[in-house]
């Protein structure tokens, strides 16, 4: 099994304030294809930073990131955008969806960006929404959806393009525990059934429980990295 | 809640939303500066109108015999009481003079033209009319006894005559018969517009009176330091010279008077228009500003602050921004007026303005009551634009507000 | 740096750059905050309506004023001897005046032509005399050219060869009444005395003192006889079908008269009434400055609002960038949103202006109260019926469109400079 993500000597220093912040210090990190990884740690540990670097949202100060065989350093900004479009799916804590588009249109949007034809788009969008159990919400706008429903639409959008990687940054932070369970059940299903590799940054123990590998960070370094109980289940 | 506390809160809140308030401030500043400059320009034009009318041998006040305006001949002259002087305090009086002004025909070797020939006292005249500021080629008239003639440059060109040459003047004497006499051209004057140069010729008043066979004059012209003093002077003149008409420049030059009045209306209209244009953006911004703080207001109300106090605070904040924009806007407007104080050269845009008899420099004239008008309008706008959305925002129940 | 096996090249993506995708999102975004949008549209509509209506009214008023002014005396176009404008003396005349007049009448756009001979002379009634500009005119032809025949207040217009018509103030100064004998004494073309003995047939009042004081009209033939002019005249006055066509008519007239004489000048009202031209131009400039200020204020308001909007949506933009949209795509979307605001605002403004001008065009703007004394001096008619100015109709909305596009560009470009991480972090 190959590694979807390969990081070597990754560092990220922020110099915007008077005191430089070492968000990430010399981190080596690989993610195997089909794995479900959680990055956890107290705030300031660097988990979100690591996720952003993997997701080509940010560039490292030092070190290298390779996603699906492509060295990110070799890519220009527009090329990074293309990579994010085709290879990576994102789910954020909030503000995931375009407010003026319906759920279906939000899912179609990402396919439109890729130039996929209208009929195919519509079919695939409805298919994924139904598969994730929110088919009846297809024509609603985000303003008409609950927090949990919005997150599920975000997941639908993230996976509809069959990305190599799905990155979720604090996906459950705004949800109650029951909704979180529903959401994570969804993620587990697509991880097992569709083979989507998932990496999530979180401090929510429920999320960590569902992941099969738990990586803990502190002060910009990895301090623990182990398989979880879920991995053996 | 005490005003001072609210103001302090308001002031600090201004700095919270620095970027947005800065933009508001800038918009207000631009609008106010524009208003100030425009009012100064329009007033400049307005007062130029008045000055031109007065300069143009009208003076602030004129004394005429009844009937002269319809029939401007020496037959409608009047005698001035000996040792007469207008009963106007020296501080208000710039000068006064007597004139004999009648239509005449000027004949050169080649051409004939109709003009208005005016017998003057050159020294007195220089103090009160445009003759004091024109350039003269050749000689100016030496005194009230100078029997030569002063022509406009354009007229001399049309007559094909020049300094030192002789021309013949024909006019109607006091007895109704035509008089003819030769005059030597003393000099040629270059006025602000060729229309004036073609219309007026000047000579010394005494020999002219002798030619006409009378010691009467056709008019007395009075120039005041401040036109506002006009009505006082008018009353004094009427007392001393009964049986004669006393007219001010507005009656004598009604077109100029009309334009003068239009200016007041024009300024007000421009103020309203400019501030309306500003209003749209202002209201938009203020509404957003208030709505953003619904939660904060809910919290304050939950703590026990009264609705009216919150509205007052919001209004105070807006008024503070408006006042700041106003202050700087006025300062910028003043700076612009000072920059253009030498006059804006109009000839660039309307070449040949001289032909229209207009000055080709527009000097801005700032009046403080215009500035006050802008200020009041702007503050009123700020008050209204902020009070309404603030009132709407505080009508929401605190719990609802906090939940947003 | 250690190298992994088989580093694959960057993926190639077939992108949908169509306006359709971004356009429909842009349209919906415009209506996200109705209040704000309507206020922005309102501001633009206000500016467009004001500028358009004011400009149209201004142009119509000016045209009416100029038309009136030219009607009174100068006409739309005059044909003169080239030397006459500089030195208006008797000998600088148009020879073969009748032929020239005929040629002018045949030129395109010309609807009426009249000849006039002019000289300065002494006018006497009884023992009173005044210097005056004497006009020898073709009484019948003048009716189609000038408004003077309509201004007779006593007596009648010229018809007999010994008739004379005087200005009201001239008549008063001379103490002349209808039926009195009037003598005109001047210098003829050959240097000899030109004398006319006429009867006052009528008195006209133009309302302009300078004219009423110096005006005297006599029959052309009588004038030419007395001054020894033969078939000469000083100005051939022409009237054109529409005031706006004057500039187009001048070359046609020049071509028509060229074969007859080479010493002729064709002058339009612009050269004949320069002070009016200057007044018009100056008014145009000053109001242009005012309009620019209004447009600027409204554009600044739009800019302000746009900045706020962009700022509020920064996280949303971060999300869009994250899922793979390009910065340029977001800029395009924002520009389209701004374009919608401008189009809707300008459209509304044009509609309102058209309604306003349409209504005023029927009822007319009563100038009497406003202008009062200025009516006479500036030859303004009692009422003005404004028409929409076509140039402004397209120019003003176009201007606002460009202005708002520029105003939106600055906030949009700030978006372009965003990195997804920075954008996502905003407000967190």
C-alpha cells in the first residue's frame, strides 16, 4: 500500500507578530492510502497547521510535502489550486458551503469547476446526497439546514470528485455529541466503502475514537502516534 | 445614563471599527469639502456679478432725475445743490462723483459710431469705477477740465483712429439742438470686455457741460464699502435731494440682480444634492454597523441599560464621525479656496470670455453662513441615518439578540 | 532533499471558466442582503437620474435660448463679405446679393433667406437726432427669418417703400409717433450724402434696451437706392430647419456660394453671438464639475459598501479558494456583482429620468418665476420643453458602470492577494 501523503522535515514559522511562532518543527509524517487518521493536541500544538500544509493551503518554511506522488513545492499557486480541486476534499468547522447555492448546487459546484457536463453533475450530486442519507435536503440552502446537515453536505461535496484525500479541520466543533456521532459514522462509511483516505484535526474525543490512527502533537512536534481501538475492530 | 459616559463609550467604540469608520469619515470629508468649494465658487461668481454691475459705472447707488432712464438726454439733467456731499460716514463711503452721460455720435475720418459719452471728474471716477483699474494707452484724462476724449480700444479700432488724432462728436444740447465739436483723442482704455469699450467714451465734465450749454448733471454715483449699507445711504440721499430718484444697482442692472439671487438658491440645491449622494452610502454603512452589534446591544440590555441610552450611544458615535469628517472637510475646503484665491483661470475652458464682457478669473468667495449650512445639514443627516437603524436594533428582545 | 520514487507531474485540469457558472452565483450574491443592495442601487439611480435630467434640461434650455436669440436678429447662419466681420463698414458688402441669396436658399437644410443692408446714420425726427444703425430689409422675407415683425406694438410692419419701423426707445427718445416724418442722413458708397425721407409706419419693442434704443428698419430697395449700393447687401441671413442642424448646414452653404464670389464668409451663430457661446460652454464646464462630484460620491459609497461586503465574506472566499477555485475566478465574480448593481441602478435612473423629462417635456418648465429679468436679456422663452439628450442617455450610465467597476476592483484585488489560510483564519 502506498502513502498518499509523505512529509519530511516539515517546519512552519509565522513571523507576523513581533515574536516568531514555531507552529510546526521538523515533522516527519506519512499517511497510508485508505487510512483514517486524527491529529490531536491542545491549541497551538500545530495540528491545524499540519493539516493546512498537507492540504496545499499553506507553504512550509522548510521541509517537503508530497501528495499522491506530487511534490507540492514544485507547484505554482494556480497548480496548487488545481490540486486542491481534484485531489483533495475539505470539510471545515464552519462556512463550508456557498450560502446562495442549494445543497445539490453546492455539490455540483465543485464538479462545474472541473468542467463536468450538466447531466453527469446532477446525477452524481444526487447520488452522493442520497448515499449519505440527506437526499431530501437537496434543494435547501445552507441557511435552511442545521449545523449537522450542513456538515454532511460538506462531506458530500468533499467526496463527490473522488479525491485522494479528505481533510477535515475540527468538523465537529459546532455540533452536539449525537450529531457528531452521525457525522463520524458517515465518515467511517465512506472511508471503508469508498476507500477515501481521511485526515482530521480535532480535539473532540469522539472523533479520535472513530479514527484508526491517532497522532498527537504538542508544541509543533509529534509526541505520540498509535493505532486506536477502532483499528482493531 | 449620563451624557459624558455615553460619549466616552462612543468614542472608544469608534476605534473598534477603525477601517469602516475611516471610510465613512473619508466620504463625509469629500462631500463637505466639495460643498465648501462649490459654495465659494458660486458666491465668487455671484459677487463678481455684483461688482461688475457696480464697477460698470453704476455704483452702489445712483441719483437720477425722473424720466432720465427712459430718455437719457441732457434735457433730463438736474442741478446739484452747491457744496453737496452725500451724508454717509467716511468709513462706509469709498467715493462719489457727478457725471454728465448722454448718447452721442462719434465721427472719424472713415467711420461713424454711436456711443454713450460721459463727462467725468477723472480723479473721483478712478476711485469708484472700472476706470480706476484699466490700462490706458496714451494719456488718461488730466482732470475735470480736460477737453480731450478717452475712447475704448475696440471702438478706436473700429473708427480707425488713434491717440492724438481728432474726431468729431455730435450730440444733443440742453436746448434740444444738435451740437458738434472736435475732440482730440487723449488715450485708449482696455477694459475687461470689448462690449464696454464699444459703448463708453469719456471726457472732462466741465468743458462737456459748456458744450451742452448747461451746468446740470445727469447722475450722481455713490460707491460704498459694503453694499449692506445701501439702504441707509439711500435714506440720506433722498432727504438731501428731494424730487430726484435714488436707485440701487439691483434696479439699474436687473439682469445682474437676478443672477445674484439665483446664486443663493443654486448653492442650497447643490448642498442637498451632494449630501443626498452621500446619504446612500452613509445609511448603508451605518445600518451594517448597527446590525453587527445586535448581540452586544442584547447583552447591554440584559445588563439593564435602557433602550434609549443605547440608541443615544449609537447616535453619538455617528455624530462624532460626522463632526470629524465635517471638521477636516471644512479644513480641506478652506485649503482649496485658499489655493484658488488668486482666481481660477477660466479662459482655458472658454476662450474669448472677454467678448462676453465677463472676467476671465473666477475668485472664490467663502461665506461662513454657507459653511454653517453644510454643517447643519451634515449633522442632521448623520443623526437621522443612525437613529433609525439603532432604534430597530434595540427593539429585539435581549435573549434573541444574544442568540444571534 | 531525499527524493521519492516516481514523483508524478502536476495534474492537468480541464476547467470550466464559463461566465454562466460564476455569473449565476454573482447574481444570487447580489440579493443576499436586500437592504444593502437596494441602497446601493438607489444611490446609483439617484446620481444617474439627476445628471441625466439636469443635463437634458440644461441642453434643451440652452438650445431654446440660442434659437430665440438667433431668431431675433442674427439668424442661424449669415453670409458676409470676408472683411465685414472685422470692419463692418459700408463698402465691405456682398456684391450680387440677389444671386448669392438665391444660391443660399437652394442649399440643403436652409428654409428661409433674407438680405440686409446696414449703415450707421443720423436719424432725425423734428429737431431731435440720434445716431443709429439703419437696417435696409426685405420686409416679406424677414417674416420667415426674424421674430421682429411679431414685436410690433404700434402701427404695422414695413410695406410701403417710404416706411420706417423704429425701436420703442428710439421712438421715445426722438419723440416720434406713427405717422411722423423721419429723416435718415448718412454717407453713401461713393462718399456722397445718402438721404432718406420716410414715414414712421410702426414701432417695435424687443424688450432688450440696447436693441430698442438703436433699431430702425427701412425697406431694402429704398436703402440701396439712397446709399448707392445697387445689388449689394451686407448680410445674407439664412434660417435652417432645425437648430441642431446648423453646423451641418454651413458647409453646404459654403459650397453653394463659392461659384458666385470668392470673397464671402459663411458664419454660423457661434461666430455671430460669441458671448452666448461662452456662456453655454462655461455653464457646461461648471455643471460638468458638479456632476463629476456627485458621481464620485456615489461611486465612493459603492466602494465603501463593497469593501464591507468583501470583508464580511473573507472566510467564504477562503473556503472557495480551498476547494480549488482560483483567485481570478473570485475577482470575476465580484466584478460581475458590481456590474449588476451598476446596471440595475443605471437602468432605474434612466427610467426615472425619462419619466421626469417626458412629463416636463409636455408641461414645460415655467421659466417666468425662475428667470424673471433674465428672460429678456438671455432671450429665453416663457416655457422650455426639455428633451432627453441622447449622448447623455448612453454616456452617463456607461460612466457609472466604469466607475463602479473601478470601485469594486480595489476590494476585489485584495481578495486576489489572499492566501486560503489567511482567509480562513479571519474572524476565527
